[in-house]
């Protein structure tokens, strides 16, 4: 049996065993709940995960309906000015206790990650069919991280049905939104970086166009720098070369089933050397009756010269390579979300499988990898089980355990997530 199949079956077994012990029985923020005087459960199930209504609300530019009359605004008497009564702000706070088994050198068996993340968020309309969304990370892993999501959205441009997002966003957002996941663990296939190539499927700068030509069909096209959220250089430019990266995702609803396909391509140069990167794969959201849903995605990535010509006799790359070489990376994830009391209940159960398999130890997931090289791995497989309880709609208690199949150890998480 191939190693990939063995590992995914083992991870699936861990998840199913954990589930067997249970009883049988685009973004939104609290500022919008205050504006419309509604419960967070209208858009979230549970927060921060968006339900269908919440996805439509974000797609409408944070309005119940595109072009609805302005509300909670200052009457200035100037029809060319639209100002909210108050600046829409919200805060998201996450704190955790982390426990590790089989502690390695440099690891703390118990880590008090309190707080782990503190965000200040803002969003809303500034004109008819023009809105914005952004958040500032006051602290992420103990450092001031700055802006991540930060964009302006032009909705239904000239009645065409096409919306345009300009700014910073995640390349993977049209498929599954990392920032809205319920897990402490991440969607690792999106975090794959290969060699010295800067591009992955997380944050980048550029344009995103969204179009729904008919009910149930969504098409998203992106043009981004391919350099991530780097700092401007001495010439006050974000782009490190003249290349741009392009992404396309098409999805179709078939009843309650949603299937999609994602493609991403780009090129990065460094002096006379360059590397072409391509990513392609399918995804799906599968309803599990009235009890939950299953989200899956598989991706294959090709890089033609991931070390950008830096492998030489004087400075060999991994495996003592002295000439350019190409690599492939297969990555997949499967996420299950169950709501035994219904989507408006207080208990939620989650599971997440992550799988990454590279043709050489060239992958960085930026999680403190310890593989064949101090900062890269060739394989990564984890299985996660989580239990979540809504103390209030905007206060979630959670416990999570993750088994790392490569390191043969577990990570246990106890935490609280709140927003206000």
C-alpha cells in the first residue's frame, strides 16, 4: 500500500475513533451585528466561521442587499458624502494553553500562549457599492504583526454582477478561508513554501475579481505580486521583479454539494535565474445530512528551479545538489465540522487532516519544522480533533488535540476565543 494511503487511513482512523466517543445526541465582525441589531448567529455558525447568509453578506459588500439605503450614518446634507455615525470597530482575542508530548530540545512541554492573537477589525460601506475591510494584529505570537487583510471592494460594478477587491487578501480565500477556521491547527497546504520561492497560497497583494454568472456558479480570478506581504524596497516598490502571479477558481453547486477547481501560476526571478511555479487541484464541500459538512481539497505544486540558481559547487543545496533541479509537492486537507445540536446550537465538533509530501526536503510550513534540514521537511501529516462550546455567541471555549505522524507526538490545546 502506498505510504500516502497508509498515512491518510491512519489519520482517518484516529479521527473516527475520537468521534465515536461523542454523544449521539470574505468576513464579518461584531460591528456589523451592532449596526443591524442582530445576533452573530445570523452570519456565523459558529463565529468566526461564516454560514451561507454570512458569505452572501460579505459578498454584498457588508450589506443585507446590494445598494440598500444607508443606515447609521450622519446626515450632513451633502449627497456626495456618506459617513457612519461612529467608526465601526471590533476586537478578536485568542488565548491558549498548549501541551506537548515527547518534548524535543528547545520545546517547552507546557506553553502559556496568553494572549496568542489580538486583532482590531473594521469594515463597512464608504459609498454606494464601495466597502472596505481590514484588521490590524496588535499581537500575533507575541509580536506586532501589522495589517494582514486590508482591501477595498467595488460591488456589482456598473450592474455587471462583477465585484472587484483591491488590496491584501489570501490567495486561497475563494476556496476555504484560513482566517475563519475554528481550529488552532492550520490549513497547512496553503502555507507550503518551496525553496527560495516566495509564493504560497496565503497573503498577497493585488486584485481579485468575483463573478457569479448564474445561481450556484462562482468564478474568481486573481492577479497578485507573488511576493507575499513583504516590505517595500529602497525604490518604494513591493514587487521584487516584473512578474505577476495569476489564480483562477471555478466552483459549482450541485444540490447541496459544492465542487470546485483551483489553479495558480507564476514566475519569480533572481538575477539571471528564475523559477516557474504552478499549483492545481480540486476541492469540494460535502453536506453530512443535517449534522454538519465535510470540506476537502487536494493540490499539486510544481517548481522548476525552487532555489533560483543558488545551488553551486561552492554552496550546494539540500542533498549536496550543485545544479538547478525541479520539485513537486502533493498536499491535501480534509476538514469535518459537526453540529450535534444544529448549526444554531452551542456544541461543535471538528476534525482536520493535513498531508504534505514533497519530492525533496524543500518545504517550509513556518511552524518550526525539524526535518532533514533545520528549516524544511519533505513530509508532514497530522490529524486533529476539536471540541467547541459557545458560552455566548461571541465567546467560544475549545479543546483540541493534534497527532503529528512524522514526529510521533501529540499537541493538546485548551483555549478561549472571543470577539466584541
